C-alpha cells in the first residue's frame, strides 16, 4: 500500500518539485523578463481596476487572517476597485467561505467569491442539466461539505469498495478526511472500471499555520497512469475559474486585471495563461520565509510584481 508524506515534513521545496513534476499537465503562458518589487497592493491601486485575490496565503493562512490583508482589501474597495476572491478551496460552498472571511475581518459580496467548486458546478450544469441524467457520482469530501448542493446525484465516498464501484464517476472536493485506504479503494475501483474523475481543487498542497495539507490535486495525479481514466481539473491554474470570475465583471480589459497569489504554479501561471497581470506574495503561504528568486529562475514562471505582504 502506497504511503503518503507526513504533512509536517512538507516544505516549499517539496511542493515546488512536485508541481514541476506535473508541469506538463498545466497550461502554458508568456511571462515578463523580470518582476517589479512593490511594497503592497496600495502601490498598484492606480494601475488596475480588478484585483483577483487568492485566499490561502494572501488573505489568510489556515484560520488566521494575514495582518495587513483586511485593511488592504478595504482600501481597494474604498477606491472603487472590484476586489474578488479566487480560491481553489472547494470543500464548502461559497456562502460558507463568505462567512469565514467575514469572521476574519473581510467584507465580500457573495458574487465576489469565486471558488473552484463553482467552476466545477457550472460545468456540471452545462453538461448534465439538459439531459435526463440519473448517474450517481462519488465525492471525496469532508462530512460537512454539503455535497447535496452539487447539481448532480452524488454520495460521499465511504470506506468500503462497494461505494466506489457503484458510482459512474468521481468528484474530488476536499482531502482533509481522505485516508490512504480510501485512495487505494479509488485506485482499485478505477483499475477495474475506468470512469471520469473531476477534480474540484487542483492544488497539491495548501499552507496552514504551521504545516501544509495535502489537497485533492495531489491524490488526483496518482490516478493519471490508469488506462482509460480522464482527469478534468477545475480551478487555478486552469482557465475555467478565470472565465467564471470575469463573467461576473463588466468588460474590463485584461491588462487592468491583477491576479494576486502565493503560488507560482497555480496563481501566477494561471493568471498569466489567462492573460491578466500577476503579483506574487512571498511573506505568507507557500514561500513564507523563503528566497523566491531560485524558484522563479528554475520554473521560468515570472510574476509581473512581487510583494512581501498584501
């Protein structure tokens, strides 16, 4: 049985190397020759009309708000800027994310929070709402994920092979309760009967206060070598989440939109691939307390701007 890494031993270097290992599955993009260092988002207020902000690593780390973030967001909103949260957190509906952000000191309208779960749900509606679809899907999710709000028939996957074998496809939302045993059941079931896998969170890891968590993207890539299995990813760095966010805006030119995140392979690569400008936060999240320059050089993923804190 395959063992997975101890989350206490995951580092930025480990995450970077694993993202590079699956780079061939990610979008391609063009980047600036060099980044411009700025003190904070305030320095960019005049340059952009729309700010797309990652949550983990930009607004919060785990259950703690980044100290400068609430005032930075409030200042952008007061200046008349469109400020949206663009997150790969798929475990809970956006309404729950809104409540969490409010508790952390942020004020966002519900339509200004766009999660990878929303992108997945949108595609499910587009694909299945016009057909008499009675297929049952199995969902990787924590107990409070409200999977009944997904626009398809689904069950939360359990610990027995039967629950895996009886579904027509799989949706990976959140891995906080996912076990090695369940991953092996998923692999076994797919090897015997290949079916589609829709990934609601492409992240490999996410930063917490003192360590990292393994996310659905990590487990999804373990399935890529199974013959007949097709992986469908929703969220950064893939275009579906950017398309969904920008559909909620007026026709703002892409050069006036800034994606702000803490991860090169999701936030920065995704923003650049979609054609918007990008800013990397280095003081929190994935690269906290790290010299980011070698990672940029090795990956060739170059943000337009770099700042320590938002």
